[in-house]
């Protein structure tokens, strides 16, 4: 019996391997090494531990699984197919082909059962930390004695490459600090990476390092030992107050002629080697895509197990609903992603009579007004709360209950322990964004994260993935220009605004004043994808005519003139008030100017042509765009005959902000000067290119 | 005597503190906390250990000092002034003012004695790893028995914030692996960061983690104990085969009323608190900028010590020159930064008759041709040598001698141990770039680093600093577009080319073919600042007329027509050959097209107006720009009436490259189609904005 069971297990493991190498070979592209080495741990995890429901991939209380080593996608696709997810063999045969459900690296939203887009190393691990944090928070908020309706684990398989990435170390240190006991990482330690043996560059003692981060660490000496892997994972689950790392020693490309060499990492084995491998593994057939029927039957049991597990959970929820109707309704709403009724009522408003206010300060008021209505707003900053003004007042710190005050130990819900909503990410910008991606993908929460805008550079790989995955969250970037002043060029963004606008499907909003800031937050909360808010350090006046509602259009006429304008002044953020003041100066000189506030170029460009032409009349060729950053991106609004007041080919400087702004030409007088010059030079500019007014 | 010495030491430490807090208070901006807490370790290091020559800050064999916690700049400026660097008290009084030599964060090139620009946390630490690596390599190449002409240490002071950053963990793991024994980090462990006590987010066991990375770790329990700090640093120096971390427990804001609170981290103390602090420290005067004369006299002894040390080194060099004239001359040349005579002779050339070649492959041939002539070319990839083709053949691996083959142990020079020139950075893109910055700043080497272009995002903070510091080095980015194919959107750059072009003073070159690749490398070697090369994964034809020399102009006419062109086709990289083919298609339809290859927009924009107008005649309004990336940045070349063939508002896709390229419209037929449409639509477009041909 045990031998039969053992041999059936072995057949299942080899079926995963065979299917994965066939998938890669058929595409003649991909990574066979990881699936061959990691198939046993993946099989043990997926069939003996993981609580998932292949017929209901979206079951809310499922365990989460992340393949951080995304290049091993063929392993994941094999598992999904064999355990009964909606991924037919035909899709595995279309691996890495146009519009298949089996892209080269796993892609969120493209394949049922894929929880997150992975491939850029380190990201999946950090996403998993976010998923575990989200589970801990929702469990603390919603579970009640006898009612554990939020109760699942997060598992991740990571490779040597992941563990070399800094973002993993940031996220691991954070997870250890937070004591996320329901996070388990299986580390596929094969000592081979793409460039060669890892000892060329990698000799760290991972166990010791992770223990230093506060993790529980175990080692499995033989990655082919299914029982050892299973026991280790069960032991990891038993440690409730520490995340667990299981170092699993494996052989990359196990069973293949090129086993344990980097040649097997990222290139197909070749048809002959595929056959040799199957023979070496004792696989019953060498026929491509042959799936051993007994193995399929055994692994498909996951479907029924999953249905039973989900049904049991639904019973739990019914009992919970009976005992805690309001909490149950609130949990359901939060998990559905719908914002609470009236979420955007009572947002603060400002008037020009108010004294100038930094948009970061306005943002602080807005986020607190929102937080009072939207309990799922959850996040924090990279050790900059006092500067980014993103602290949620009275909402508690998200931390291990071990750090709770003695008299609050055992407190349920409220603002204590994991129920706290202010996340202290530490000076870990990259992990902050990657972890926030994981929180957003988990569901039930709308994460926000904040730091100085110049440090958006540290977060860029995660910002890109947030856009690629359309993870709903808000990135708050304060100190958004040379207006930072004394801290100097390392802390003064110059190219950052333009560069975030380049990321497809990331919406960037740079509000002109307090009221536009409220509008930007309102838009961000309702928008399904990621939004970056660029806010000032310095105070800016509250302008006449800025309306929260207009922000969603991306741009609008803020201040107009009689009849057709002689010149259009287009500006964003802290430069809009300069344009308004320049308009008055120009009026004094008989030049009619229209001021257009353009807080979001992406949103404006998405408006109907008629609206855009109404705001920026195509026939008005004299235009000046103003932004305290690089000129790139403004050509299309300034046009071929306009000018751009920007920062060209240089960085910022350390000095009081008024001095820096003036030295760099960000004054109303200079904007007016440039505008008058553009108007005056228009005829010559046209003539120079052989044109004239019709 | 000892008491006198001890009290004089104490007076010196307090003079550093007093000067630092006066500097911050006078500017009413800055960070007093770190200088007050770290002054003792800094004093011990600078006056008892550091081999430096204040009157000759550029002495080649000086020890390097990096203040990674750059916000503590007032500490560094105090040290520089007191030990006799050319930084008068007046400059400290102009702290954080326009064009002062004392900017808010230390800036390389702005202040004598400042080795590197720091402020973005973690960077300085990684730069220091690069400096130590450079020293190890140059020592291995040039030192000979009895002649240690390259023999200095690298010291870094890092804070809690640094140790939270992933780039520090990447760099520390690399330094531990490389066993860089002459790197010593003093960790200012004060348990306070900007947002509050570090235990809000930071509880890692730094000693254990660094031991896991292979570091030698010591702890000094009292950061005010000068002898304990000195002993620890001496002990660290004595460990030759491991980098050393000295955990120094300090009190942030020591002596001030706000000591040990985050309130003292980043805001001036206030005039009263400054006075209180000086009194608490027992400082002889509370007068602003009072410098105790005995302390100044004592610390200024660094000048004479430095002259003596440098003189002793010059004697060593003379003896070395006598014994090894060629090596001495070569060392002098390398340290001077001058390239060897004939460095760019014998670069490979290709002809259109050759079969298509990927520019990454051409780059591999070029870098090896250069490496044969330029011994200071030193670098590697983030575990992607087989893919980036940047391995220097026969140049050996840069690694600890401990990893050398037994029969090569003790080999001098050659390609063994630290004399190897191929650096294996591991999957640590961010550290790769930061470490390369340090290598470049050390001098004597021209570093290069390589990875897939999409992962440039991981390196962005270091790329920005390379540009800000104008560190001479080459970043090689291969797999530069959707031409990557099967690996899919996570591995296909879309916005990266446009986004690197936004970084001021970073030169980006995207060559069209093998010959332009040779030109790009030639330019990069001779250019004093950082250059990024964007190279294809896929083969591209060698084009008629691409000339290595033209690359330095940024753009040139590659293929022209008779008379005035009807349309200009502007393209870069792998899209240039599409423009050439489109030109032929258009000719068949009676449309005269000129093809402009624009490998570097920055270089082209820097050309005289006359040259730019000759290449892109302003009167030719029908223009099509082609690049397999975002359209942003091309508006200014396509003009208001042209078109851009690019990738708008979407990411890439996983499929064979030919399929992806075709689906995304990167075919000669589509380019020709767009061009014909632009020519046809020009009159209507002009009319729409009220213009016509004069």
C-alpha cells in the first residue's frame, strides 16, 4: 500500500516534470531546469497542504501560492492543468504563443489560478509578504472567537536568484519584524543560476541571514523527499509567530542529461534529451504531452477536495453571519471591492481665502477623511510619516500583537496589533511598493504607500508591475520638485514626473492646490488601477476655480480670457499659480492668456477630441507649458511653435526653495516673459518652416 | 597626561558636535542628530586611523571615507574644516545656500574631500564596496613583492536607514562573497529613524545577518568610548579575508534636550537647545561657530600627518618605478584616467554582406577588442553573461584568491584572484550599478555593467547618481525591446529607453546595427560621463552607410533621396532597417523619403542648429519617427504634423518576436503606410490649425 502510494506519488511528480519539459520543448523556448528540480516540493505542497479550489480559483479564503521564480512558469502551468484548473492541455501546447493563456512568465488576469505576475526576480516573494500581511490584518479585523472566517496561508517558491535581490531582503526583514506566521517560503536551493554555479557570486548563509530577520528556518537535505518536504511545511505552519523559510536542496534539471549545470536553466533540453530525461525518470511514455492517467486522476482529486474546503468555509461564514451580521456584511463588501456608500462625502474643501497650504498637508487631511469612511484604506510610508503626512490618525499601528501594550493583549479588532491600519514599512521603498502590490492582489484592502518623490526610483520595478497587473492602490509621492529646497539635488525630483507618465496604465496626478488634491484622491479611490499622486512639500495658494470634480478629466480651463486667447498657459501642480499670476501680468501688456490646469496628462489624453480641442484650441499656436521638471512630454501640449518653462539637462541645487525656484526661472514674471516672446515670435517661427496663417 | 589627552580628545569631539549643530542652526535646516551621536566614532576614525592628506585630497593611495548616511553632512563638513581641508568656516556658515560648497547632502566634485554624493540611503555603502573592489583589483594587478603601491582601506559610516535598504544587502552579500578585507563599515546604531523608534519597523539582528553574508562583525557598546571604537577598527583591519562591520551603539542627538528622539533627526535644535546642548557637553563657549583653538590645533595635525604619509607613498612609488618601470608607468596612466594609445584601433567592422547580427553579439566582439587594449575595462553582468555577451574572454574572474585553483594560489598579477577582470555581480542589479559607481569614483578603472534592459528599473537610483556625479562608466542593456519575444511583458522594455533619456547628463545610445554598436562603444569609452548602450537580443541587418564615427553626432542621414524629401523617416536601433526598407517601398509609390538614424537624441540635440537643420530640414513637415517603445520623446522630431510608430499605452506580449513585432506594427509595410498617410494628410492638418504653405 505505502509502496503503491509512494510509486503513485512518484508518477505524479514525474508527470509534472514530463509535462513541463514537453511544454518548453514544444515552444522551443523556456526554462526546464526549475520544474525538473522543484516538481517534488511543488507536488507535496499542492496536493498535501495547499487549500485551494481549482474549480473556484477566486475562492476568497484560499491559500495563496506565488511562484516567485516566474521563469519556472511551465511548472505552474503543469500544476494548474493537472490539479484541474481551467487550463486545457491545448494551452500548454500554445506555451509562449500569441494570446495563449500560458505566457512565458506567469501573468495575473491571464491564467486561472495565477495569483500574481512574476518574472522580475524578488517581486513575487515581496508580493507574498503583502498577501500574508493582508490576511493578518483582515483576520484581526473580522475574526471573532469561534469564527475564523479569514484564515489562510501564503506560500511562495523562491529561487537563488530571488534571494540575491535586495527587495527580498527588505521584504524578509519586514515580514520577520511583523512576525507573519502564516507566510511560508520554500527556497529552491540548487546552487545554479543563469550565469553559472552560484558560488561565482553567491555564498551567503541564507539560513543565518533569515534567522537574523526573525524567521523560523528549516532545511530539507533532499528535495526529492516528499515526506520531508511535507513535514517541514507542517512544522512551518505550526510556528505561528514567525514567517518560515524552508531551504530545500534540489538538483536543477533533475533527471536530464544536463542536470546540475547552468545549461539547463533557461534553454529547451532538445528533443532527444527530453526523451532521455523521461527514460531516466522511468516515465511510462516518451510521447510528447503524454499524461499518465493514474497521475491525472490522483491530482484531479484536488477539485473535489477544494469544493469540500470551500463548502466548509461557506458554512463558517453562515455561522459568522448569524452571530455577527454587520461584520459579515462588511467583510463581504470589502472582499467584493466595492467602496462603502458615501465614501467620498465630507472630503475637506478649501477656498482662496484660506492661507496657502502644501498639497502634502491637504493630502493628509483628505486621506484621514477618507480613512474614516473607508476601513479598507490600509498603508503607510517608508519611514517618512511626519513628512508625507500620511498617518491615519487613531487607526493604530499594524504590528505584531507581541508589540501591543500589555493591557491590550488579546484585544479583538479595534486598532491593536494586526488590526492597526498604519503600516510602518521602514526605509524600504522597493519592498513597500512590492508588498503593497501583494496587499492589493490579495483583495479586501486598498493599500497606499508614501515616500519622497525622488525615491520613486527605488520603487520603479514594482510600480511597473502594479501598472501591468492593474493593482488598485495609491502611491503618494511628496516633495515633488526642486521646491524641496535645501536638501538638494539628491532629494529634488527632476525627471521623475515625466518618467512615471511613461509607464503604461499608471495614472499620474499632480494637483495644483488643496482642492485638486481632494479631487486626485477621489479619482484614485474609484479608479481600478494604480494611481500616483505628486504632492508639494511647499505651501501653494488655493486657487480660484480649482474644482475637485475636474481633476478626473485630467485638464480643464482654470482661468480664461475674453474671446480667443493670444496664448495658452498650460501648467501642473505648484506651477499652476505661476501661470495664473502670469496671466494677469500679460493682461497688463495687452496679451490675452488662457490658463489650463493639467494635473494628469494620461487622463486628459483619454478625453474625447472635442473636449481636448475645447480646452486647447488647435488654432492657438502660441503656447507655454510650465512644469518644474524636464521638458520631455510637454512638446505635444506646447506644440511646434510654443515654449516650455522647465529644467533642461541639469539637476537641482541645495538652497532655500524660493532661491532655487527663482534661479531656475519658475516665477510669474519669467512665465509671462516667455509667453509674450512666444506670441511675438510666432510669425517668424511660421515663416521659418514655410508656413503662414491661412 | 592621559587625562589631558582624554580631555583634549573630548574637546575635539565636542568641537565637531558644536560646529555641526551651529551649521544646521545657522541654516535653520538640516540634520543635527547624527553628528551629535556619531562624532566620537568619526573623530576616532579620522584622527587615529584614516590615512588621508587634507592638503592633497586627491592623493591616489588615500584611504577612502564614505558617509553613507549623507543627511549627516554637517558632521562631514565639520571634519573637513577641522582637519584642514580647503573648507573655510565661511562655507559652513553658508550651509545649504545657493552655490555654497556645503550643500544639504554631500556632493562629489562640489567639496574637497567629499568622495561621493550621498543622501539616497544605501548608495554610499554600495559605493564603498565598489571602492574596496577597485583597490583589491588594482593591488592585485600592480603590487609586487616588496612593492605595495596600491594599499588603502575604505571606511564607511552607515545608519539604521542604510541597513534597511535592499541595495545594502545586495552589496553586503557581494562584498562578503568577494571577501573584501579592506572594507570597514561603522554602523551608527541609534535605534531612531525619521518616523520614530526603529522598533516600529526594524528589529533585525544586523550582526547575525552580516555574519550570514560572510562579514566579520564586532559591537561597540558605548559609541562615546573612543578607545573601544579605535580598537574595534584596528581589529577589523587585522581581519584580511572578510569585510568588517562594527556595530556602534550611539545616542542620536547626544547631549541635546531631544536626545534619543526622532525629533532630533532632521530638524534644527533651535537656538536655545543649541546653547543647552553646548552647556550639557561642557563646551567652553556657547557663541555660534566658536571653535576651541586647542581642538583645532590638535585636529589640524592631520595636515602634516597626511603630507608625511603621502611622501612616504611617493618614496614607495619611486622604488617601484626603479624595479618595475613598465608597471609603474601603466599604473600612473591608469590612475590619470587617460586611455592607452591606440585604444580604439582594431575595433571590429562589419559590412552589409555579413549576415544579420544582434547588436548584443556585436557588442560582445567590440568589448573584447577594447578589453585587449584597455586593461582598466573592468566589470560584468548581473548573472547574465551568456545573454548579455559581455564576458571578457581570457581575462579571468574577479574573485577572492581563496577561490583560485590550488596551482594558482599566490600567483601574482595575471588573471587570477582579484586580478581577474570579469566581475560576477549576481542577480543584484541595483548593487551592480551602485558598486560600479564606487569603482568609477575610486579611479584607475573604467567599469561596465550589464543586464536585460527591462531590469534597468532596478538600477535607477544608481543610474541617476552616476549621472549626477558624472561617473565614467558604461551600462550595457541588452534585450532592448519587444524583440525579446517569448519571455513576455515582464522582460520586454517599453518605456525604458524614453525614461533613461530623461535622466539629465546620462547619455543613451541605441545603435542601429553592428557598426553603430562599435561607434557607440568608442564614444562611451572617450566620454567622461556615464553612457547607457541599448542593444538588441535579435539579429538585425548590417546596413549600408552606418558609420561608427557618425554615432558621436547622435544622428545623421543614413539614406537620402534626390532633392527635397517628401517625408523624413527617423528611427533608432532595430527599427532603422525597417525605415530603410520603407524608403524603398515609398519610392515605388513615388514618395521621396530620407532615412535618419538617431542613435542618441541627447548627442543629436547637442549638435549645432545648422547641423540639426541639415539632417532634419525644418521645412519638411511630413515626418515619421519609429521606435519600438513609448512615443513620448519623439514628438519633437516628428513635429506637430508627423506621426510616430510606437507602442501606445500598453505593455508587450509573450510570443515569438516576429509575431510580436508584426502585431505591434513594426514592419516596413506599416512604416511606409504611415509615411504615405502623413504626406497625404499634411494639407488638411495644416488647414485644421489655420495654416498653409507660404
